[in-house]
């Protein structure tokens, strides 16, 4: 059986407070899901919505990963904050990739570490 997953990559250099981090990760998860096709959505939902949160070192790294995901035809969405609380408007906080086949996402994010 093919494994499906979703990955959220966070700009760890921002040092987001836990509540803000949770909100940004949720934005990325929902937005990337909405950009996936029906087969990916259904397969991922049927497998229990597996997801993982990884760390990037900068917004530039998120941009590079987003471009790689786009080139691989993976559903992906960069989250830019609205600036209503702790960040300046337009600050890129995280990237949602998938749901997609796990091995396809791993080709792009496989070297990243878990967010601590």
C-alpha cells in the first residue's frame, strides 16, 4: 500500500510562541490540503492524515523548498503572516507540502530535522 503524508516546514529562526506556531502550522496544513487533488486528499484522509513538522533555517530555505515542490508537481502552499500579532505583515512562516505520496515528499524534505 502506498503511504501518503503531509509535511509542514517551519522557519525555526523566527522562534514563534507556541500558540502562534500552532496557528501557522494549521494554516499551512489546510492550505496545502486544499491544493491537493481528490485522490491525494482521499488517500491521505483514509490513512489517518499522517503529517510531520520539520524545521528550516530561514524564509529563503522555505522558498527554495516551495520551488522544488512546485517543480515536482506536489501540492504546496507558503504561509505569509497577516501581521496582526507578533510578526510583521508578509513574514513567511511555514510551508505545507502534500498530501502526497511519502516518497515524493521525502525527496524534497528528507534531510530536514524535526521541529523541536
